[in-house]
C-alpha cells in the first residue's frame, strides 16, 4: 500500500475485463498500434492479442477497426462500441475510487479498528511483529535505546542510532511495532546458573514445531498469549529436547530488533 491506504479493491467488468485490459484499450486508442500498445501496457504482443481477441469474441459488435496502407497509413482504431466501453470503465473507476476513499474515511472514525488495521498493513519478512507503546527512551550522542511495552504484556528493548530515533520521532507513549527475524532468536531451555548479555529474554511454552529438511520453526506462546517464532536447526531441536508443551526462553539482542512507527 504505497499510498498509505488500508483498503484495496479490484474493479472488474463482466468478471474478466480489468484494469490491464482497459490500459491496453487506452494504449490502442492513443497509439493506433497493437504492437506499441502492448509495450505501453507492459504486455507481450501475443498476450495483448489474446486479451483483445477474447473480448472481441464475447462482444456483440466489433471493438477494433484495422486499416492497411492508404494516405493515413495502416493501424488499429477502437470502434464506437470500444470507446463507449472505455468511457464507461473510466467513469466506473472514478466512482470506485470515491467509494474506497469514503470507506477509508469511515474506518478512520473507528479508532480501535483503524489502529488494528494500520498495525496489520505492514508487509515484511520479519516473522515476529509485536505491537506496543514506547515505555522508556534514552537517546545518546551516537546511539539510542528504546523499550517497548507490548500490548500482550512484557517488553522488548531495541537499540538504534540516535539519528534513527529522531527520524522515527520516538517519545514515551508513542505507538510502535517491534520486528524480529526468526533467525535472530536463540532458544534456551536451561540456563544452568549462567546469565546472558542479551537484553531481551522472553520465557514461554513451545506451542508448535514445524520441521523442515534442515531447520525447524519453533513457536513459543508467551504468558500474555503472543506467539514468538524462532528458526532452529533440526539438530538444535533434538539437542534441546524441544517438544510441544516444554518451557523455553527466547533470547535476542537489542540490536536485532527493528522498530517501526507511524508519522
């Protein structure tokens, strides 16, 4: 959602005529050439003809007129029927955009739902994403440390450059997301009296193990109900004796945590 919109909907006519088809029609109208129109619409010549022939076969009247040679040269033009179809699409598309914007405005009047959808709208490869608010912030000359109190309970600490903290406009009470890749999480089942330097240590219970050819995805359920995933080699799963219901602690460095905020 590059435009920041929470809603997206695809408009189609007759179940098959979509934006790609009408972009091709518009390009034919502008260029007078199937070949040039295909390039303009980002299609292969064969793909463009396939779209046009399918539509023409279903229409009750011709959509294209082809001229060869003559004073004006050859080319392809849209018939009156095709122009009418194109104009109808453009009007429907404008109405469709207005409808989506109206529904977006309606969502904005529902703060709880709007906030939930905002948090869910980010697309990232980080398996672990936790919503919370900034509980503590310490900004130094070079680096900054931020502690995020999770909505489900517990907290996560992240370190970043001071410039990044300023760019994110971090402050106490600001809503934030903490993102951690599963590969950055180490699981510990027995500390044997040792203490680790990693700031983040979240105890939970193994709730799922998805075994792969080389590694497994181990999911811990934390006390507040949140799920945290770790990527562990199959040898590691065996060595730790990991199984569903077993206690384990997820450990990860503060510098492994990415923080996201809304402007």
